[in-house]
C-alpha cells in the first residue's frame, strides 16, 4: 500500500479535503467521469488536483461515496488495485507485455465495479488520473499489443464504461524528462524512445475521438495550464447542463 492513503474505506489518493466542504450529488443526478491522460511527467496529476479544487469551489459534487472530494488514480485506489499497482510499478523484474496489460485491466475492473459505477449511479463527478486510454497508448500502441485488442480487453474489464471527457496534457518527452524527480518506476525505466511512442499513441487516440478528447498544451506554467483546463471543463459542464 502506498503512503498517500486516507482512513477512507478505499485507499484513495491523495488525501481528500474535509468532507464537510464537499457538496453531495442531487438525488436522481447522473454522474460524470472525467479522465486525465498523458506521458509520464506531463503534469496531469497536478492539473487534476487543481481542477478538483476549482470544481469544489464551484459547489460541484466531486469524488465518490467513500471519499467525497477525492481524486482517483490508476492503477490502484482499491485494496486489490493497490497490490496490483505494487507489482506493476515496483517489481524489479520484467513482465510479459500481455501480463502487464492484463494486470492494468484487472486493477481497472476492480475500480470500475467497486467505485466508478456506484459513483456514476449516485451522481458524483469522478476525476480520474489515467484510465483505459493509458492502456491503449502504453500497452496497445507503445508495447505494440495492438490498440483494438487492448481496447477489447478493457471493454470486458470495465463493462464498457468510458469517460465523458478526457484531457490529454501534451508535452514533448524531452521536456517531460527534465521534470523527473526521484527514482524511476518500472515503466519510467523504459526511456525516451518508449515515451515518444506513448505520445504518438495518445495523439492518434485524441485525433480519432475529438468529441471526448480535449488536448491541452502542458508546456506553460502549471497555473497557465490550469486556467486552460478549467475553461474547457466549464464549457463541457455547461454543455451537459451541470453548470
Ligand atoms: P504513476 O506513478 O501513477 O505515474 P503517472 O503520474 O505518470 O501517472 O505510474 C503509472 C505508470 O503506469 C505510468 O508510467 C503509466 C503506466 N500505465 C500503463 O502503462 N498502462 C495503464 O493502463 C496505466 C493506468 C498506467
């Protein structure tokens, strides 16, 4: 288990704000799933937290029943998912590509059944740091397993639950590499050429699904990127009648 857990029943990242500060969904509301994607160190984890704060300030019900106000992240955020995360990111050995894809999908199946679907039914706005598109870009595209085959695996794992909106925080692998800190995990050890392929995979996914994807430039300051993300999120939430 990692060190960012709260005392919530699920092991959620990062520490959730005071639940009293978080609005509850209106009864009968349908939830929304908003995901953040991008290569390693593109800055999406900072952005998802800044958007969370902006949406909470706007009085929106961000989070899920077990952790109001929390941002979720993959792989992990369920007890089994955290154990799978350990295997995927902290095991020193190599994993066969389909082992890797299946483990990400297994962690995702847990999250989908135990957290995401109940949250959608209860009317929460779930902010999720990585989801199916990560597997499509990393395993399907960069590992060469095939985007469609990995998509099919993930359809089974999630029961077809896909995001309503996906932010792709775009940054060149060269710039992202300059932002690294701490020892690299198993995926980060793959190096620059691998990150270039992941970036190419994401660009192709975003081009194929313009309705769902919003591409933001991750190169400016975190605050400037956050302004861009918040504007796009507000437009989307207005369009679906939430704001
Ligand atoms: P993490 O430490 O959460 O990094 P990040 O802040 O970049 O999200 O590590 C997640 C790593 O796992 C990251 O290198 C991307 C990779 N990954 C996949 O390869 N496939 C997946 O389906 C997911 C969810 C993540």
